[in-house]
C-alpha cells in the first residue's frame, strides 16, 4: 500500500491519468512569426501581440531527453 492514500477510487485514478495523457498528446507549441514569442497551448491560438501569423507544432513531435 502506498505511503500516501489515493484521493481517487481506482477507476477515477485511471480516468484522471488518461485525461492527463490526452492533454500531453495535444499540447501545441505556438511560435509567433511577428514578435517571436513562444508558448504552449492546448488549442491553436493567436498571439498576445494580436498576430495571426503563428506557427503551431504538436509537442509530441519533440523527443523527451
């Protein structure tokens, strides 16, 4: 048994873990071609500077080192 008891029932924990995995799959690196700002979002976004010239790259394409 774990030193820290889970706040979730096993099926709730599995559902939570699956939702985290889903979010990881769909995180998107956004790079503004106008102001060079970079950020990670879960959807395609425009930049805070107002530019719509934003490159969107799925984070799963980057290796975990």
